[in-house]
């Protein structure tokens, strides 16, 4: 009895009406259309990626319809009777997609939009062979910040996000003497539409421990540490090269340095030692020792050296390292030796007294004159 009614299914409906003077009846055969659907597609995707577009409907018997993809304002692409599409877009932008569904004379048009963005890129740099405890690997990006990435050393995965620069230093501290390969698993940018392209996925790291040079004394033998490195022994005072073995036997008391260099990375450290040879007597600095210049004889008298029972070797050098010649040598007593110079006494002389059982490392004699 109302002007409008709601029907629940397809069928025929009739209505009778009157203007007060007579009756009339009107019937209508109708199809009830409750067909609905939705396009299933990502809101964003990356240029060059293969994208699947499908649909769902409240009518499970539908096998598809007429798809229309708007490529630009003047070009469209159509596909018929398929339940899904696999598409690749090479250019960035937003693309309109529609699908016309039909069932028993009922037609429904559904639509969606996909926006295509540039694919971000990333790469890792670089292989390193060095001596250190930790190093930095640099991850480079191209795209729209902020960036994120995941990296693995083969055992664990680490994820870093909110990177606002186009390069990021990632610190790694692998174990020593082991090659560890770090690999980028994925990179993404602000759009997060897809994983980015990884141009250089991996970098290898090999670390040697930094050498800490040491010198141990074994009798009259000096040995450098740590083992398994390259070694270079020198005289502290004039850096004369003395040997390249791990252990060194000095010929006289003095100061010696060794430089320890790693085998692969050439990292260096140096240690020095003042060593007095065993079974010798070093009179340097002794309050009882005396060196005197005798101007009347143009000679040097070295007193209180040692009670010598064998020949002593005397060497004299000037400030430039040149030999100071002398004509003869004599022993005034068991504790002294005198040398007669053939030239005038220099202001500074370096004196070295030695024998098979006695070494006096270089002593300095300063002559002030009169």
C-alpha cells in the first residue's frame, strides 16, 4: 500500500492504482543486481617490476571481465575474460585500471589506481685487508631518503633504518685472521614500494691484530715478539741495520731497537732496550771511571776501566763518525790505558773500549780546552 517497496530477489512485481473513478494494474519483470567487486593491486610499485593485478567479487562463479588500463590520457590497453593481469610499467606515474563485471544482465564497473616510482639502488664498498680491531663498510644509496637496508655476515642479520644521507658507514668488528663476507640482503627508500636494486652486494674483510712489539732477553740473545712477523733490528743511536731474524745476538752492550711488521698488512710497531752483555762490565756512568786528556803528550788516559788480563781494543770517533787516529797504546797500570793521538784533540770524542770479555758502549768525552 506504499508508493515504494523493497524486493529480495529477481522476479515480477505488479502494482494496482486508482484515480478514484477506476483501477489499473502495471507489472514489471526485473533482475535484482547486487553484484560487487574489488580490484586487488598494490598502491605503489617500482618501474620495471612485474606486478600481479587481480580482483575479488561476491559472485565466485565469475571468471573475469573486461580490463582497461589507462596508460596515458590518449592510450589504453584492454584485456578480456581473464581473472588477473601481469603487468610491467617502465615509466613512473599513476595508472588508472578498471574492470567491468557482468552477471545475468547485471553490470558493475570497479576501478583502482597504481602509482609507479623509481626503484632505489644500493651497493656496499669495499673489500679490506688491514690491521685493526674494527673497520667501516660504506653503503651507498640512490633514491628518496630515508633509506633502510639489511646486511648479514652469514651468521646474523642486522637491519638499519632512518638513514637520511646517500652514504652510510657501517662498522664491523670481525674476528682476527678470518675472512668474513658481508652481504646486503635488501635496500629500500621512503616509497617502500619495492626492494631496491643491489649493484655490489658483498664486501670481504680480513683483519690482522695490530702488532705490539716486545723484546725478551735470554742470556745475551734478544728476541722480538709477537712471533710470525717480519723483524728489523737496528742500533738505537745511528739506526745501523743489524739483522732481520726474530732473535739477535749483540756483539757489545748498547741500545737496540726492533721493528715488528705484520705479514699481510705491513702494520708496524717498535720496541727498544738498553742491554748490557753478560760477563762484561759497563763502566759508563761509574763514579770511579775517568777519562782525561793529557795536552803535554796529546794523549787520552782512560782510568779504572777494569783489571784487564788481555789486549784491549780502543776506538775513537769524532762528532761526524770519523775515526780519530792514534799512534800507540800503553798500559800505565792494570786499571788504565793511554792512547797517543796523532792529531789535535777534538772538542767531542766518542770512545769505545772492548775485548773478548769486556765491552764499553760508546762513551762521550767533551774537551773544553784551556
